[in-house]
C-alpha cells in the first residue's frame, strides 16, 4: 500500500462532491442577427441549387425518401 489509495466509497463520494460543486461554463448566448440569417439562407439556397443540378446517377439514395 502506498498510503494514497482510496476505498471505492471514498472515491465515489469525492467524485459526487466534485460533480456537485462543478459549474458548467458555457459561452454567453446571443441572438443571431438578421444579416446572419440571410447569409445562412442564401448559402443553403446555393447548396440546394447545386444538389438539384447534380447528376441523378451520382446522388445518394436515402432510404424512405420516395421523392
């Protein structure tokens, strides 16, 4: 024995205490701006146009999608 070993109960109790006192640090939330929404929609629209123009033989078949 090295003198620094803990029993399963002591180890678990220590972890429970650590979890109870730990705070989750998340970045502050902010709302997305109209300009950011517009850029996202424009970007998705461009990708949609590319997908529509793609060769049907090169498209991945999605199970359950009959369209």
